[in-house]
C-alpha cells in the first residue's frame, strides 16, 4: 500500500495536481446551517419532514440502519401522522400516503438546503463524496441531490437516488457515493447543496426506509502550477441607468493575494475587494471593467464590457422569503420582500394571521395562532404595473397535555401532580425548582408559596403544548419576640431572636430607656446577646421594634418590651 500511495503522490506532483478538501459536514453541530422545510411542490397535511438528529444513526458503509447511536445524520422522517409514529416508524422512515382511501394523504415535496455559502474560487475538478441509505418506492419516493451557484435562488440536479441495498434484517444499508460536479460549480463564491425529497400518495411500501445522508466532503483537484487566470462573474452585463450590480471574482491561481478592479464611468471607480458590490452607472453607454489579480506565480488581468441602457420603468416581479414556512400554532415569523423591478408599494395578505394585512416592505412578527395552511400573498406595484405571488405557510397543531392535582398544602408539605398527553413527546415542568423530577409525568411539588405549575409536551415537530395546575399554600402568620431572656452563659435563653414561620426579611432594633439603640439586625438567624459595643449591659427593660416580610409577600410592623434578666 505504501508503494501505491507514493506512486499517486509522484503523479500528482509531476502533473501539478493535488486533491484538497474544501468543505465537509457530518451534521454533528451544523443543524443551524440547513433550512429543513423548504416546500417545493404539493405537500399534504401528513407530508414528511427533514430532520437532523441521531434517530437515524450514521455508521460506516456497508453498515446497517441503527437508531440513536450518537451519530447525527440528515434524514427524511414522518410528519406526525398516526400511522407513521414510533415505534412503527423511527428515524429514516416515511409515510407514503393512503392512496386516497383514509383521508390522510401524504404527498411530499420538500427540500433541505445548505444556507451557508461554500467558496470554490480558484478550485477546479470538484467532487462531492457522502454516505447514504434509502429504500423508497422506485421512481415514486426518492431524494435528489441538487446544487446552486446563485445563493439558493435556483437549483440544478446533480444526482438522483435509486433504491439502495438492504441488510439481512430488512433494514437499509449505508453506501458510499462520489459525484463529480460540473464546471459551472467551479470558481463560485456561493456554492450550496440541497436534498429534495419527493413521494406520491400510492402508499407503496410505507413505512420503509426513506433517505439519510452523512459525512459530506467536497474536494478539488486543482492544478497547482503556472500563473493565475483572471476572471469574474457579474449579476448582469446589461443594466439600466442608475442600476447597481455586484461582481464575483472567478479567478484561479495559487494563493491569490490581491484584486485590483477598475470600473470605467461607475461609482466607485476602483476597488481592491475580492467581490465588490453596489457598483453603479448613472449614464447610458458601454463601459469596460478590468480585473487584475496577483498570486504566488505572477499577475493576470481580464476586461469585460457593461452595457448601460436608457430604460423606462418596468413592472415588478413579486417574490418573498420567510424565516420558515412550516411552524407551530402560536408561532410568529418575519417576511422579507425579494421582488425585482423596483416596486413602490407592497400589500401583504397573511390569510388570517395576526395581523392579517401589512403594507410594510418587510413585515415582522406575523403570528399564526391556529393550525392549518395559510395562503400568504404579496402584491407589489409600481407605475408600470402589478404582480402577485402566493406561498403557503403550514401551521402544525400543538400537542395537548392535561394536568391534574390542584390542591392545598401546609407549609413544608408536598403535593402529588400528574400530567397526561395522548401524543408522544418530551414532558417538562415549570417552575422546575419546586418539583422532584422536571421531566416526569408524575411529580411531587413542594412550593413555599401558592404556585402555578406549567407542564408542557414537546412533540417530534418541535411544537409545544401547555396546561396549568395550582398548588395553594395554607399559610398561617406566626411571628413572635420573647418577652425576656437571660444572657448569663448557662446555655438557656442566652440570645434574643425573632421567632416565626415563613419569614423572608426582618429589620429588628432594640433601644434602652433613654431611647439609645443598643442592637439592630436584618438577619433572621442572628440575635442580641445582651451586650453593647462588646460590653455586657445591666439588667432592665428594653423596647424593640420589628418590621418583617413573609414569604407570601405580607408585611407588618410590631413593637414591644423585653426584659433582660441576669
């Protein structure tokens, strides 16, 4: 094996190629880098969803499908329908529908897309390797690997899943896969990947293994000799007066260290950024743009022409995005206008959400309180015309939970509380400081004041349902100051303290017959030992004042006499 590796190294060195890793994702700490719920077509109420966790645990190929082994994967799972819930369907299992028979259709068209850009500037001969499993119905239920070179605005097919191998027990088997990327993915500042899952409503073979992926690695075999080659892309080579455009460096080379841009007739005229943006031309004409790059082996430059036209106002094209298009009842999301054509007005209709309408360009905090599918529309207008787009927002039901055990206890007592839910999920009690188990269905609560407890249930979709149970405290106010004490060191009644139950705060002061304060404290556990400034005081009658606050918030003030006896 050593000889083979050495030979490969010599070939790479002689011909100037070297494989290097550009990007990787094993899904262990990258769930926030993926948007798991982008709707790409029809999605029924019981459509499937993408997840990132270890319910479908990753194992090296040709290992068999496992559950909860601590190795996260990206996989398609059930969307919550009763016929596709654990233990029937855990991990990469999907609901393929009811064939129109039972009123629970399962058509799914949903994309999981990488939201963080990958730069392939200066990289060529790209390959994407990954592990996968999947046993969907052939040509009916399957995943497609896609790539985007424009930040996710459009997607191109890279690889389509066919039914994969299975193990002896019928579970799906992990397989390795390597896909060569087209040259259009090279020298791109914002390359992204996505997996689109599609299934129809034929109920063929469900629930069986759907699709899971793990250990994605993008590598390049870029030539490592010769000088740089300058090149760049632009959002458009033909624009209108007063339009602004962005430039993306597409140069190749070895350790490119500088970029020098010249924008004839534009604002700004020059830039040293790798990818300058917001470059504007105010007058019609043909303008040259030059890019010069320098790397370890030299300098190269390239020039392209920008055509600036005198354009009239054109009608806008409506488009928008949102934080997410699949939420839980009661959630609030923000919407973002992505329309083109310079609209001057925006009219949003949120299909019954709160608020139901908005004329803001980017409305925020739109709340969907009831489950269902909301048709969210955006109508944009300018002097040249109007356009509208409608996109559904799916709002899932909250799970239900019922709490029992409203009762009255004495201070120091305990109440037994119960919470029951018909749906599977994770239970949590709040406040959790006064219960013996904050994730149990049955708990003992020991509050020191009357307290509302809120058990919640979180389902597989991340939706949370609540209920309330109250434990009332039968509180009796008992606060006393002894009428006499004898600080003679015999161990009996040597210290004068405030006595009582449920006292939270005190201010305790003692005065002699001349009105002089001889002692004060605000610490309940402390008391007077019959001295002043460290010296014993003669016996006599003294006056005290006491202000106190109880744990239930009650406050009061009392005063009286106390006798010091030697």
